[in-house]
């Protein structure tokens, strides 16, 4: 008896030791901007998950295991809260539906892993459906009123006219054409290389090798050739073209004009944009902009101007160098 | 004496027959080369002595030029070069005809491969324990029985497919036939060989059966031949498909350049063939497992239940064995596609068709979760497995986390309002799971976990008796934990390096998984030597949920095949033959996802309806006549009275 | 006395297990490091055969 109590106590203390400082640290960090919102959410989630596991263990050790039929909805609710509330910024409904679908299936699987747990889960339901007692009858009536009611409500909700913009399956990175024609020159997008990717020895700088220039200051007097190109690219970004008005000072897509666009400008600092693309792909997008998106880029929702009309080919290549340098990403290469 | 001589004569005869049949397999290659050279001459005569040379669209360096040996690819015109059935989309009709033929085709190709393995095991076991050997032999025989009915369905569907081609796409099919002319005929001729071998093999089962003697080995030889012909057939049909995706051996105008081998050996042929063979095996195993599950659920007595429980286990084991290398083969195919045309790769993985990959990912995740779930259910009949019940939920948790990361799309479906709320097309947290590093990590984790579950399954019935068992356990735990850590580490490291280096990371990840598979299962098998069973396995007492899981597994296989087939085919966009022959029909557009999903589901439904008929036929064949049943009933009464 | 013996015996086993676990973990760790080391290089050079 004493042993079990000790264990419970131990588990509780562990829970407090683990969860409280973690939450406090994350909370403090989140509030003061010490860590970003993403990490904050992640820490909270891990904390909650650990807390839930410990709590479940404690309750079980105390001799009050939760029946599977109760565990299942609790688990479901925890998943829902995690994905709907804690995970910030909010994920789109389509993703939420997918995640919850997986969770629902897996919770059902969890309840039916062994014959014992399946019986524990299904017996009360079977009893409710079959038993002749008053309670069972009442719950049957209630269920068969509530269920159609819910369905009716859902139907009503679906039929209601909605005023939001429709869902869009926008192809963010459409397949590029094989080659483009810019400034009277044909550029083969499969093979084109950035001509300003130059190392100290004046030769082509292999992708990945530029990491030695990351984090430095390109705007001091005497810098290697690569950083000179970065500097010139930066002049295009902030001067000639004024990319920063939309794409932001930090290249995070939060420039002063960004709020006016829908969809908002590309966030280069995100690992899902330029970090996933070849330099030639970026060249195509800068040179041709929204008007020359390929067919599959439906509905061609892009306010990007065709910059070939205002910038020279070298300027475009340089600004691309600058974008990769500034964000610290490497362009995609094959082989 | 004369009996022995007769036996000898028979053996010589059989060997002669077998070697003749074997030589026939070489026929395609012999004839291909003859045809090809013959054609070169013909053109040379036609011209002014010098054949006109064309430049190969794919082969570079030497062999780049070849004599123009056919008419160019036609400029197809609608409606002249296309047939229609009213307003209905011709492409959808062809799609369905193709998919059904492919389903049955891959099923009848896969089953003989299993049967080969089963028969071999049966022969090898026969020496030690004739009863056990016969069990495997009967299993092989029963699998073959299902395959035989499916074989005729395949042939019928093949006929339907050809007629659909001729009726709806005469222009395109004419071009394809002009290129593959010699090979297409060989294909048909090889089918005769395949049928001959198949019938001798199946109907000769009992006649050849002398336990593990020479006749039985000859019978196995027939099966080898059957498989060889089957694989040649499949490779031939695959070359047409891969030619449509990535043509070679023709010039830009579509002229055939005289070398049929170059046309067949086009850039995507090898990876597609490998991927398809593995896929067929998995699929075949899944379908046989579903058959066993069907018979398990409908069994009326304990003996039958036990038999089909066992059969479903064997079949699903085979399915899983080939499922595990399948993602790697797919990965290789994808690499080759990117290598062939970057555009094609982007259209598939990041562009227009990216969402189809999410559907596929859902199916793959379903497959792995179902396999684990089935193994857990199957452990319900194994005494001693209770020791591992506590681990089940953690295995499931790992699978769920991997699935969620595996399913997260790179391109999200959202309303513009949601897009604004999220602050960009990529989510700052979830977005990280949409890229390849996360996917590779997730799938390797899922495979490693499946391997672990399987090892648990294997040892669940035993008390280990080897003296070094504790060391073995420590080693296994370390192996799996560190392999998983390595997979995770490589996955996370992938975010910090350029894409070309990142591609390299997947190889050590895969190697970690394979280490677990091979080293883990070897050590586990060694540890089980002389182990003492805790109780007899209660075959036939698997929960019904396990049988349903097998259905799920098989349906997931079929759905995956449907969706990936659609994907592979539609990546050509508006081309019949990529960059050579343009599709000018009104149906040369990419279907909306919902439509594709519906047609795929329809295909799956149609296939399973036909397959259930085949299953039913098989069980009908096994049903005893009323007279026999009466006799048996009397026999039982007699036995009981003793 | 016998009780004591059993205790020490058990402790010995525990230490052995811990020792073996650490050794195996270290060895497997080195194996995976070597695996990464060996495979990462050639993997990147698995150039596309059809380039």
C-alpha cells in the first residue's frame, strides 16, 4: 500500500518538476518574444503530452483506470485542442480534417488493439444497444434523437449560403517551362546556372560552398567577389527594384505593402520557398512574374511583376544571389 | 524393370519439353534483333542507297543516329483520329479498361511467384516432416487455383483493352503498334507459351507429385518457367508504358530509328519494371491474404478456420516482405523521373499532381498501420504474447506521429482567409513536415517500427533458452533505438544542408532501416533457436478484426495501385507519347482530384466485385457434393460410436 | 548469509547488464556513424545514369 502511494507521489512530483518549469519557461519566452511562437506551441504541446501521460499513469496507479470508452473521447479532445488551439498560427481546415481523421482512426485502433481492450470499449455500447434496462432504453432514445439531430444540423450548416472566398488549390511551385526567352536570349531552365556564383579563385562556386560567406557583412569595403555580387544584388533588392516593399526587409514576405496582397508575397525565409527551388526556377519567376505563369499555376494568383521589363539579366541573377545569401538557404541542385 | 525404363523415358521427355520451352523464352530477343536488322535493310533499299539518318531524342554520344525506319508520329486530329461513345470521356473508358486488366494481370503474375516459394518450402520440408511439407504444397495448389480463374479473366480484360484502344484511340494505337510491331506479336505468342505452361503446371499438380522426388522438382521447374515467361511478358508491356512517358530510340518527329532495343530500354524502363515487380508481389500477397481472410470469416468448422488463419498469415507475410523495399524502389523511380525531366518531377511532387501524392501517402500510411494492427491481432492467438501487450500502444503512437508528419502536404488547400491567417503559403511549424527530409524520416521510422512489431510477433510464443538471450535483447534494443536516432538525426540534419547533399542523406537512412531488418531478424532468429513454446498457437482464433484488417490491407493495395497508376499516366499531361505525339482529343486535360478519386474508387470496387466472384468460384470448387456430405456425416457418426 | 550472496549476485548481474548495454550502445553508435560516413559521399555521386 505504502509502496503504491509512494509511487503515486513520486509520479506527481515528477509531473510537476517536468511540466511546470517547462510551461513557465515557454510562457515567459512566448510573452517576451524570447522564443518564437512556433517553438512556444511545440513546447506547450510536448509539455501537455507528457503531463497527460503522467496523469494517466498516476490515475491508473491509484487504482482508478479510465475505461476505454472514456479514454477515447478524452484522447480525441486532446488531439483536437492540440491541433486547433495550441498549434499557432491556425492551420487550414483541410489539414485539420486530415489530422483529426488520422487521430480518429488511430484512437479506434488503440481501443481495439487487444481483445480485452476491445471488449472494454465495445461492451458498454453493446449493452446500451441491447440491454432491456430503463437506463439503456433512455440512452438509446437519446442517441437516436441526438444523432439525426446532429446530421440535420450539419446538413443545414452545409446548405447555408457562405460568403467566404472559395477554397483554392493553388499550385505554389508550378512546373517551369523547359526554357524561357528573356532579353532576346533563350535560357534553358534545366541547366542554367547563376553566372555570379563566383568563388575567390574566380571559378564557379559549387552550391553549398557559399556557406563560408554566410553571416558576414557584405557592405564593408574589401570583400570577396561573391559578397560583392551579394552587395549588388542587395542594391537591386532595396534600390533598383524595391523588392522589399512586398517581400520585406527581412525577406520574410512582410513588407509594408504585403497586407494589400492576396495571396501575400512569398516568404523567402521559409524553408518551403526558395530553399526548395533551383536558381533557374527563381530566375523564371522573377523575370516573368505573375503574367507568365505556366498553365498549371491556376488561378495564376500572383501580383509579381515581370521584372525582365525593368531589370537586366545580370541584375536578376544578382538579386537571386542576394536572396539566398540573406536567408542562408542553398538553392536546389540535382546531382 | 519396364516401369523404371518407362519412368526414365518420361523424365527425358519432360526434360526435353522443358528445355524447349526454355529456349522459347529467348525467342523474343532473337526475333527482335532479326526484325530490327531487316528493317534497316528495307529502308536502305527504298532510299538512294544511303538511308536517311535521324537523331535519337534520348541516346547521346555514339548510337545517337539511326536510320529512319518508319513514318513520323502523326499529327492527330479530332474527331478523325479518335473514336467516341457519345459524349462520354473516351479517356475514362480506356482508363477503366486499362486498370482492370492491370489488376488481374499483376495478380496472375504475382501468384506464381508465391506459389514457387511455397512449393519449394513444401519440397524442402517434406524430407523432415511430410505432413508439414504437404501443408505448404496444398497451400501452393490452392493459391494456383485462384490464379487460374483470374488468368482467364485477365485474358478477357486484355481483349477488351485492345478493342477499347482500337475503337477510341486508333491514331495513337496505330503509331504505338508501328514502333512496337515485332514485340507486340511476340507478346501475344508468349501468352500461348504462358498458358501452356500454366495448364500443364496446374493440372499436372497431382500427376507430378511424388513428395520431394525428381518429378516434384520438375514440377517446380515448370513453375520457374512460368514465372520467367510471366516476367518477360510484364517487362514487354512495361516498355510500352515507359516509352510513352520517356521515349527513346525515335527522333524528334517520332521516326523509329531501327533499333527496337533502344526503344524498349528507354530511360524509365528499368526503375518502372523493378517497382512494378515489387508492387505486384505485395499486391498479390495482399489479395491472397484477403482471400484467406474471406474464407476464414466464412469458415464453418474449426479445421477450416485454422487453415485459413494460417494461410492468411503466410500470404500477408509475403505481402509485407515486398512492401518493405517498395518505398525505396519508388524513391529510385522518382529520382530517375527528376533526372529525365525536372518538369515532370516537379509536376508530380510539388506542382499540379502533388495532391495525388498525398492520397498515395494516406494509402501507404494505411498499409503500414494495418500491417502492424494485423500482427497485433494475430498475436491474440499466440500464448505468451500477453507479455508484449503493453508495448502495442507505444508502437501505435510512433506510427501515428510518423503518419501525421508523412501526410502533411507541402501545398495546402485553404481559403484565402486561412492563407492570410497563416501568414504565408507555408505554415511556420507544420510547413517543416511538408518537405522531403521529414517524409524520409517518417517512412523509415514506420518501416523500422513494422520490423520491430514483426520481431515481437516472432518471439511472442517463446521462452528464450539460449544462454546469451539477455545480451541479444540488449543488442536488439540498442540496434533499434540507435537506428531510429540515426534516422531522426539525418532527417533533422537535412534541413541545414543544400538539396543535393540532402538527397544523399536518404541512403544512410535507408541503410539504417535495412540494418534493423536484416541484422535484427537474423539475431532474433538465432535467439529463437531451441526456444521453448509457451503454448500451442491457437490457429483459427485470431480476432475477426484481424481478418478485416487483411481486407483493409488488400483494398489499400488496390487503391494505391489505382492512384499511382493514374499519377504515372497523367504526368504526361497533353501527350500520348511525351514530347513526340500530342493528344489532340478534347480529353487531354488533367482531371480534377475528386473525379480521379471517384474513378479510382470505381476501379477498386469493380475489381473487388470480380475478385469476390473468383473467390466464390474457388470455394464452390471446394464444396463437396451433397452425396459426399451425407457420407461424411455417416462416417462421423460411425467414428463417434467407437 | 545466503541472502547476502543472492543480493551480491543480483547486483553483479545488474552491473553486467548495464556494462553490456553501454558497450553495445557504443558499438552500434559507431556502426551508424561509420554507415553515415561511408554512404553519404557515394550517395551524392550516384549521378543519374540517364543524364
